[in-house]
C-alpha cells in the first residue's frame, strides 16, 4: 500500500471529523430562541436536513421508475422495520461508498469493490433474518392468541372485540398484526380480507387456517370458540412436531456449516503459512480452471446440504 494513499486517507478522515465536530458541537452556551416555544411556528430546516430530504426524494423517484418501490416496501414491512425504503437505500448507498473508500485506502481497488458490494448484501441479509425471526415468533405465539380469542368469545364479546383483545394482550409481533386488523376493519375494510393479508404477510399456513375457519363461520354460523380451540390444538401439535424436527436436524445443520467453512479455513491457513503454494492457482490457465471447478463443486455441495437439512412440512 502506498504511503501517499495512507496519508491522504487519514487526512480525509481527520477533515471529516473536524467538520462534524464544528457542525455538532456548539461554540458557546446554548440558548433557545423564544420563537421555538410557539407551537404554531415551524422550526427552520437545516441545510443537512434539506439535503437528506432531496436525496431521499431522488432515491424514491429512481425506485418508482424501476418498479422496486412496492416490493421493497413490502419486504421492510414483513421484517417489521418502520424505516422507509428510500431511507434504507440511501443509507446503504452511503455505507457502500464509505466502505469502498476505506477499502481503496487500506487495500486497493479489489478490496474497495468487495467492501462496497458487501454493504447491500449485509442489508439484504439483515432484512431477511428479521423477517424469518418475526415470522417464527408469530407462529410460536399463534396458539396462545387463539386461546385468548376463544376465551373472549366465550365471555360474550364479538369477534372484532376478541381480535382487539389479542392486539392489546399479546406480545410483538402478534399484537402489531392484530392491531392492524382492528384498524383496517374500523376504516371499512372487510375482516376476511384483513386476515388473509396478515396470513400472506407473515407467511403462516396456520394463520391461513384460522382465516378460513373464521370466513366459514361468518357464512354458516356455529360456535367459533370451539372451532378456534380445535384449530389451536392442531397448531400446538404442529409446533411441537416442528420443534422436534428442528432439534433432530440441528446436528445435520451444524455439520453442513462446518463442511462449507472447512475449505475456506484450510485455504486461509495455507495462504498465511505458505502463500506461494496458493499463488500457483493464479499463474496459469489450468489454475483458473481448477478454481472454477472448485467454485462449482462448492456451489453444488452447498445446495445439496441445504436441501438435505431443510425439512418442510
């Protein structure tokens, strides 16, 4: 790495810190003007806030033109993130730019590209993990929610009041989803449509059964409390079976992770202890062909192991 690049990078970082300190740290005693005490007067927007709003609007227009706005907003909604999609894209882009500059200063263009590409991948992985955890939590809480609904119905409450009791008493994310059902029905949306949308958003087959049971009850009548008890018992049995399968397949998943990380671990160890040994792969066409075959075999093995340890029922 060139010393000139290192000094330039350090100077740029130091200048950014100084500018941030000048913008954030007050120069004297803080005094609040009397105009800010008037609730009818809007506070003046700073230049930084104006630039952020303009950048967010530009990102939103770009997403609308590409047709990514609806799908991205739905992904954030499923993950339970209140941040808007343009803000997430803007923050990810800024993070990719900063990581790219840091990589260029620290290790050259290759590291800059790797770090810049890693920013959106990490964001996507974070959203995916949040979505899976939220859906799993909803599935674990569903049987208790059905018991609460059945108890409310037996106490003489209406179906909407029973749903509202779950929205108040249940934990997140069930309370959030049921509160949304209550809010949508109060503004005129059909209860069945609201339930079906929640089932699609949390991707729960069990809640689809609940929505279908409620829809059938609204058409033919009957004792909905008993129906919810039966559905809740079935869901509890499925949850118990799913936990048992998860426990039995945990060893296989751990073995798959170890087998996938082992080639990279061995390659990293050899690269640290004997770099010339691995350098032969990038000195001839045969070496590049061998690297391509290795990548293909690792991809096939990863897919095979994933299909082996992923049990869907």
